[in-house]
C-alpha cells in the first residue's frame, strides 16, 4: 500500500494537536484554581472537670468550672449509677446535670453546657441519701 505525503502530513498534525491538548505545558492563560476551603472548626464546650464514681463514692465531691464548660462523669464502679441534679426527686436545680443520668459500669457521660453562674448539687437518684454519692459543681 502506498501512502501519499498529504496523508502522512495530516496524520502527523492530528498527533501533534492531540499531544498538545492532553497535558501540554501551562501557558498561563488558564484561571488558577481557588484553594480548597478549610472546614470551620466545630465549637465544642471544654470539659471543665471530671468526676469519677467508684465503690467509695464520687471524687472529687466538689469541682469548680468556667461558665460554658461541661463536666464528665466516669463510672469506675461495678454498679450502675443514675446521676442527677438536686433536689431529689425533682432534679430541677441544674437541668444540664440530668444529661448524665444513667451510667452503666465503665461508662462515661458529660453534662450539658453549664452556662449559668451558680452552684449545682448532684446525687445518685437511686441512692439519694448516700452522701458519698453527692457533690457540687460550682460554675464561675
């Protein structure tokens, strides 16, 4: 088969055009891409203190935290506990404490955001008279 110079020239031009359109060098005429936006950080309240529950009771029995903080309760006892705000049985003084509620053995939970400056008492709902399972959170 005999090819003509025109056919070879046309084939060569097609190859050159294909090569330059597929990843050729940047001539600076393209619009620079904008940087990928960084997601804004999620605002999470700080943990102001941790109260640990053991067979001996809560420790510490009183903590002081900044307004807007949360308090973490850790149940290191082998028994379940139901931590709530005073007074018993209404639990109305500091509603944010009631978010802790029922804690199985080994479980950890946080209060809601403690935003109001005050002192909140807490207790184990199922052992409301056990003073070793009572305490206070001072919010400043």
